[in-house]
């Protein structure tokens, strides 16, 4: 009965196919689990917001998907030159890019947007923590001043947090936060036409876009938390595409008539348990180590994920400098039980927060129970989980991180440094000056061997501290109607799907 009610509600919100062939040809319907908490890149720019923000805004750079090291190439930037001392970058912008109101994207807009990101100071500002300021040197030229040598600066400026926004949108008293929470003022291929929080977001083609949509003039992104509803509507053709595909159900999606599945080997999308090392029972390092030893990694990958994931031995993503190739974690339940007993744990419940209920969280709960830990699963929205993480009011969080380049420096900085503590991304509360110094060494160097050595030392220190437990790197999966053309997955940013580059194969007469 519950499933019927949920399905009826989903259909009532407009998940039916477009009314006529012409409208269907011009409309793409995408199913997600949630809608964004905010549409302002300076306020929220996580995996839940990025797919929308990437389509309505442009950044200075983008990552070259053909490059094995994910090098930055120009999007708004035409070219750039790093100063010999590594502390400034001179950037020239391309001409011809315009915001959706027709005004030009110029150096002043870039400076105003980056200044606003830093000024607002929310979590997305951590993406440009290295930025000390911006100087406009001409209508289409500017200089980026860095606080310290930061080798991946131009890669970081490709993140949606660094989106360039029309300054007219934030000229008001609240820096535009109220208006930009539900509207867009960008130069991307789409603009936001409507936002119904918790239900749907509608995008329409931006008539001023430098790179207009190939076919779809309208994109409707539906919030459908129930996996069964997403799958049914995809099979029926009411939904064209979803990337919220549980690994355990990939084969079931492949069997759907008229549906295709696109996937690539995992590596950048990391799933882990974040442990609160600053408050509650897990402040005891022995209990954190027990959690790591209690997890049945191989059983999870085989039984639950059906092989659609890579096991991670430490704290670096596969392919990163310093990563130990071929290493996999293993379960040691007797050792985990001994540590729990030695810590004097009395059975007080440890809350495990999840965004979606499912077999992975239940499997982990059972694993920890085997070690003598009492875990209670509670579901929270992504926004609520982020707030609890930032405030430190949690025990365990089942969450993840999408590493946007092969270099893990920015991820390590966010999750484990003092800067991450200040920004609210280091939710575990770990503080180690030695790790901070090693992160700075790696980020300042363009030498691969130097970075690899620093990252390997960070990995070794984190294995002792156990601020979180890396579990697996999932293979990103997109399930879509078989008549969609151009569906690809960027290994480093699998949540970003270029809706503007998709088209629909015409049915045979």
C-alpha cells in the first residue's frame, strides 16, 4: 500500500510523458533522489547541487576528460600564465560569452563572483581557500593572487563552487542569497525556469548561451526518493535518465526493456563511514579501529554491491599519487571485539546517519553488531546531514566524496585539515599539524614524486587516527532510455551529466 501511495504521488507531480511527440523531442526528464538544498553556488555546491549548477553556470576552466591527469582547459578562460614564484596567475578570458540577460561575462564579473564566494564563506568557499584575491587588469583580463603555491589552482577553479554569476543578481543587501537560492544568473546552456523544492526543477535553454543545447530545450529534474518508483518510471518512459542506480540492482536495470546502462570503472566516487573523533564514544581511537576491523569489505562488495565497486585499502582514491596498488582491506572480527572490550564500551547506541535507507547501511549495521557495537540507523536529508556534520552532532555518517581530479590534495585538505575544521568539511574533528604540513607540501609541488611521497605519509597517519573508514569506490552508473544519444560518464566527475549534449534518436517511421 505504501508503494502505491508513493507512486501515485509521483505521477501526480507530473512524471507522465510529454503530451505530444514535439514536446517529448524537446524535453529531457531526469530522476534524482533529492532536489538541491540551494541553487546558489556559494551556498551549496555538493553532489546534490552540482548537476544543476554545472548546466546553468560556466567556470573559468573545465577538466579535459581525455587527459589521464585531468588537466584544466579553458571554458571562460582563453589561457593563463603562472608566475615564476607560483603565487599569481594571469588569466585572459574568451570573448563572446554572455549571461542570460545579455550582459557580457567580463573580468569584473569573474572578480565579483569569486569575491562573493569567499565573502559568504560557506562550505563551497573551501574550494578556493588558496585564493588571496583577484585584480582586474582589463575588460577580459585579470590576475589571481594565491595565498601560497597551489599547483592544482586552475583545476579547482573548474568546480561549480567557482561558478561565475552575473553581478546584477547579487547587488542587493543580502548578497543575492535569497534570490539565487531559487533562480539562476549564469551563462551556461540552461537557466532555471522553476524550482519546487523537494519536487522538481525545470531548466530551459539559455538563449544567450555560448554553447546552446544540442536538442533538449527543456530539462525537468524530478525528486523521486523511492528507487522502485524511479525504476518503474524509467521502464515506462516517463523518465529518460537516472544516475541514482544502486549497485545491487544494476543487472535489474539492464534487463528493463527499452533501457540502456552506461558505466565506467570506479575510482573517484568514494563511499565511507565518517566517525566523530571529537565527541561521543568514538573519541576513543580503539573503537574507531574496531569499526574499521569489523567491516566485511569483501562480503559487501560481492554480496551487496555485486562486484560493481573497488575496495579501498587506505585513505587515497585509486589512481592517486601514493596509492597502494592491489591492496585491499580485510575483516578481523576477533581483534575488533577485543578492542571494543578494551575500550570499556557499555553498549550505548551510536547513531548512523544515512541519506537513503538501503542494504549497504543495514549490512554495515550488522557488521558492527558482530563486533559488539550497538548502531541505530536514522535517515536525514542531505542538508540536515551536512548541518549535523558541520556542528559535530553525530556518531557515524554513511556518506561519500567525489574526488574531482586524480590528485587527492583538495579532498585531503577538506576532510582532514585544520582548514577543513574551520570550513565545516572536516566533520570527524581530527587535528594533526603534521598532516596539515604534508598537505601544503603536496599542493605546492608540481613534482609527481614529491606529491606521492607526501600523500603516502598522510595515508599512513590517517590509518592510525581512523577519522573515517573507507569502504569502496563505486562504479558510477547511468540508466537511461535506449534512444538517448551521447550519454557518457566523466570518471572524475560522474555526477555531472551534460544534458545540453544529449539528443534523442528519432523513432523509425
